[in-house]
């Protein structure tokens, strides 16, 4: 029996057509071309590495610890699934960390990730494994450990379906957060909060769309291709091309920003969770000429607006945010505190139509970072302090300066955050405010290493 009504089917077809007709990038590569390459790479890794490893583990030829480590290694080398995020590898690590009976844990995982033979068994496995995760999590907290260390039950459908799809990719779709959110945005489905029921509905909608898209397009759609339509609508961090020379060609161009942030689909309700002052950050970051004029007309500068809107984004995320900057001498543009999590972020905003090179301001940056970080450590007894620069893009000659900053100041990590990455944080936080915390199992995870932070990386880590 179909789940989607005629109106929902037509809405889904519209998005599918948008995906198929989306214009190629500057190198003439279309989204369909990119996704075809991604699928080919996925299948190769599944058949040559993941499936044999999984089989060895299920048959007792691979120990649990070794299996977990090898899964992590494969996914870090091949970023085709997002398994290294909080619902994948981090969830896996937490299970092992909190389980006090290792043999029981091994058996529970083996039973849960073995591919089901039907939907009834799939439902039972989600429920059984969810009960196990709740029990070991409760025991962990009752023993006096931090709540941030417990695995989240909501991660169960993604974790299990990732392994199920490895074993049978034509039957079991991966329960991506993006897919769920996109279905909700398109008004195709509203989850019930029953994890087993929700996954099976998710699966049935994918099956229905496989047939619908195949009939409407005249080309074969499988689960992978349905997934690509959802990534197109919701933002795809898993593009297939990963070589250095091709990464830059996949950057969203200025025209694309304008399309994403200003185009209204006639007659449709808005879908974005992101407030306009946050959604516009990528356009401000590239010094959009129209926005320069708009800022002047509004009685401010685009630089000051950028600072105010970043401060607003951090406030929405849940930080105690303080705007500093203009008129206060040699200070950063702002500071954000995560009080319960015992860390802070010192941040600056840099508008650039091209790439921002951190070395141009290194002396000033080091001076006020040293002053601010020491003062904050003294007053608040913070465990960690991060330094964040938000800009459009970044030049890649930052390694030496980051080393100097970390050696000479109390800063733990230096984060070069692309504006669309900050927008993605707000989007994901607003969609799942209880699941995405400010702590090590959430946003702090993004700041725990130095270097450039992209939208792709945010969605991978918080998936």
C-alpha cells in the first residue's frame, strides 16, 4: 500500500527533476556524474574491504576491538558514508567504552548488525539493541560518569542500517539524518519517535521513490540514487571527487550562494530552519556587492553586520556569546562560553572575496589571544579555549602559524571556519536541539582539531 499521496509524489518528482537537471560545475561535471563516481567507489570499497571485514567479524575471525578500529580506518580513508560522525564511529566507540561486560557487548553487536531477512526481524533488532544501549548507558551514568560519555539511543537506526546496507545495498537504506530531515521538509513524512517504526517507514518511502523516480525519469533509480536526491535537496557532503585539484572546483560559487539563499520556489512554504540573518552569512563573507550597499543603507558596515550575525549564530547554538570588536582596542571580535562544558571560543570575523590568509594578521592575533586566553583561564578556570576565524574561504599556508599560536598561548586549537559551516551548525542544532549538545558528543567535537572546517565536515561529524 503506497505511503505517499499524489501531491507528495508530485513534490518528490519535482525535486528529482531539479537534481537531474542541475547545471554542471566549471569543469563540466554534473551532480549525476559526481554521484555515479561516488557509487562506483562505494561499491568497490564494500566488495573489497567492508563486506569481507564484516563477514570475518560475524564469523568470529575478527575480534571486536580490531573490527571497530578497521571500520574506522576504512571510513577515514574513504569518506563515502559519514560513518565517522556522532551516530557512527563515535557511537561505536561509546558502546565499547561504557559496556562493562565485553563478551555480552560483542554478542549484542553481532546479533544487531547481521542483516535481517525481513522487516519484522529488522524491527525486533532495532528495539532489542536500543534496549541494550539504554541499559549500559544508564549503568554508566549511575556509576558516576559523565552523561556525555553515554551512547545515544537515537543513533541506533543509523548505526545498524549502515552495516545492513553493506550486506544488502538493494534492500536496506542507511538512516541518514539528512534523509529524515529532507523528507520532513518536503512534507513526505513525520517521524513518530518510535525508532523501529520510523526506520521501516523510511525504508518503505525509499522503495516507493525508487519506482516513482524510475518511471518519471525513464532511468533506473536504486536506493543510492534516491539517497542522492535527498542529499541534493538537503546538502551533500559526500561528493565522490576527493583529489586536491578537484576539491576547489566543487566550492559553491557566488552565483550558487545567491540561488540557495534568495530564490523562492513559487507557491511553496519555506523549508529552511535557518533564520535569514544566519542564512546570509556566506554571502556577507564573500563581500557581496549588493549587501555592501544594503549595509550602508542600513547605517552600518558589512564588516560590523558580519560580526553581529556571527554573534547571533553562536547565541542560537546555545553559547553565552559576547560581541567585542570595534571601538574596544586590540581585542577579538567576540567570545563565546560553553559554561557547563567548561570551554570558550575566542573568535574573529574576516570578510574576503577571495581566500583569507591568516598570516596577514598574525602578530595582532597572537597579542590579543595571549591576553584574552590567560585572563579567561584565570577568571573562569576553563578546561579548553579555542580560537576561531570565520571567513569565506582560507589559504592553505596556515600550519606554521597555528603551531606558533598553540605553543605561545593558552589556545588548544585554531579553527578556520568557512561561513557556510557555521550556517550548517545552526541548521543541525535547530533541527535536533536535544541531540546536538555543546559538549564533546556534539559541537565541541568540531573544535577539537586545528585547521579548516567546512560545511561538509560539519555534516559528516554531526550526522
